[in-house]
C-alpha cells in the first residue's frame, strides 16, 4: 500500500483505503478495525494523501506529506512525545523539529493534530508506507 491508496473524506474522521472505482465515484474502506465501506461520489470532498503537502517558507513552498511522515518515523518511531491533546506550542515545536521551515502562518495547530492522528493510523494499519 502507498499514500496514493489512502484517502481522507471531508466531514468524516479517519483514513480510508481506496478499494475500487464505481461509475460515479469510489468505494472506500476505513483503515481501522471496523473496515466500514462507503461510496464516495462527486459531491464528497476526497483527498488522496499523496496529493497533500505541508506549507513551508522555502523556495519550493511545500514538502510532500509522505516525506514528512517518513521523517517523523525515522526521528520518533512509535513515541512522538505529543498527541492530539497537546497544547498548541508543543505541537508547533514538534512540527518545527520535523519541518524546520514550515509556514507557521499557513499550517494551523488543527493541521498538526490531523498529521499526528494520520501518522498513528498509518503506523498501526499500514506501516509499510513509512519504511
């Protein structure tokens, strides 16, 4: 599995594996234990994780989510030292350790919380992505 096989749906928590296309959308299966299947159509906002980037202040302007996840894995492994309930300053400090030039004006604390949540799900259900 790769990040191209994993999607997030706006308004729905968690991550989903893209199972198969349909005439009007795609069939998704949740990555958690429930394995809930849903059909996402054109009215749903679906984002594949390999298309997501983190804003930076560098010349390139962004860094790919996959690169960020792999860096988190190599530097922190299973123990990030923060979680979704950590305060904003701690989360920004964590982000700065991973992407030193992340754009603090465009990357919100809620984005960092989402990144941490996604990392945990991928670490548990699709660890091969982080190798």
